[in-house]
């Protein structure tokens, strides 16, 4: 099990979660990557961090590689909101 940063460290947690999502996508674990991405979106919605926003765009590009999967397409739509 992977331990992420404390809940009050939102930006640090976001970066750690983005790394986890990238690994999950690379391993083809789309469902888990989608769940983790939704968690990331919820926790960073009010965060005004430019680096985090740029990382979210990067995740969109990574999910684009899995556009044949409806779960990946759904998460891409959520990332673009």
C-alpha cells in the first residue's frame, strides 16, 4: 500500500497522486487510474496552484492514449471541466 502525504498538504499530495496515476496508466490499470484521478480532481478543485493545473493537463494527455476505453474518455471529460 502506498502512503500519500497528510491531508493538509494538498499540493504535495496532489503531486504524489499524479505520479501514482501515471504508474497505474503505464501498467494498464485504467479503472484504478480513473478512481485516483477523480480523487485528485475533488481534492484540487479549489487549489490555485499553476504547477498542479499543468500536471492535470499532462494526465489528460496520458488518458488520451487510452481513448478506446470509455472510462478513460469519461475521466478526460472531467479533467477538462
